[in-house]
């Protein structure tokens, strides 16, 4: 039994190192959260997107009035922050789906269904 536990620990370490870090990885910190806690986390992350989107909007207005290299850099930094916050929203959603029992394969099937639905609606 002790040997098997050791083997499982080694397998767990190996799997952690084999994670595809280019795909959203579910966070387990809130795995046992209830719906209200998940909603609160999603709202929190969404609010951060809103704040960054507002900052980008303001910077774009300023940049169009007086474009300069320094301003472009500030705008790009703001866009990157917005992108990071949007990615946080994706991660919360993936984490919630995972906690609800939708593994990576099942999430892929759900994504395929949503993409097909959106294609029929001419969304892309």
C-alpha cells in the first residue's frame, strides 16, 4: 500500500509537469464552492475586465488625439492587462465546469456545440 501511494505521488508530479500551459487549466482552490461563490468569483473577474476595458477606451481616445510612441506603449500595456483579465474569466469558467464534473474532453465537446451553434447564427 505504501509503495502504491509512492507510485501515485510520482505519477501526480509527472502529470503536473506534463500540463499543456497553453490551454486553460482548471483551478482547484474553489472546487467545492457553491453556485453563489462561483458567481461571486465570476463577477469579481468580470468587473476587473470592465475596469481594464474602460482604461483601454480612455487611452484609445487620448491616443487618437495625440499619438506618440510613449502613449502607444501605455495603450499596449493596458490592452495586455485587459487580455489577462479576460483570460482570468476563461479560467474561472473552465474551473467551474471542471468542478461541476466536465473534464477537458467534455468541455471540448461543449465548445464544439457552442461553435456549431454560433456558426449557424453567422457569428463567424
